[in-house]
């Protein structure tokens, strides 16, 4: 079932044909409506086959998806928080958007290696020798 395009950010927009939605029966509260109407939504998105995403974003998205992604790279998001089909549909699309935004985030800057200051090294060694003295005092007294 094709749907409207999903706008992620200025650079990423997922076309409607890339998203597949399936409606299934949901459990939980809702009375007889739950037994009669398919309100839960399963949103499928082929991450690895998407032309809208760069390779880096695809790899990050598959890592972030974890068990929700199949071996072939198809992501399934199941939304059944709400009683209405439309709100569950919006919820699933919003969760997909958050996942892709997290995957598209720039990597953190590399860590700069630093040396400890001379004063901190001296303090550490002084503390060590102090602890050593305390532990030596715990032993049996030397017999004269």
C-alpha cells in the first residue's frame, strides 16, 4: 500500500513507494472495537534498498534498528499504542523518522589524546604511597 512521502530533513525525504503499511488486530484496551477493527500498524521500510539514504546512514540505521531489522535490511516498526488506526500510523512514521534522524547525525569528533599534568602525576604517586603506608600499618607489629 503506497502512502505519501515522509519528510525527514532538508536532505532526506522517503518516497511513498518505499514505505509499506500493513494493518493488523491489536490487543489491549478498546472493548469490542479491538476485536473487530485492525488498528495496529506494521510499517515496513527496506533500509538497504533505499535510494534516498546514503551508505553511512543505511549502516547506522541498521545498527540502531537492532532486532527490528531483518537480515535483508528490512525494518519493521509495529505501532499499537493508540486505539485509532490513523494515530498508530502517525506514531509508526514518527518513530521511523526519529530512527533515520539518529542514523543521519554526524559522528562525534575524535578524542584528542592528552597527557596528565606533572602535578596530577605527583599527587597520584603521593596518594599511592600514602595508601601503601596505611596498609603496612595494618599488619602485625614487629616483635622486639
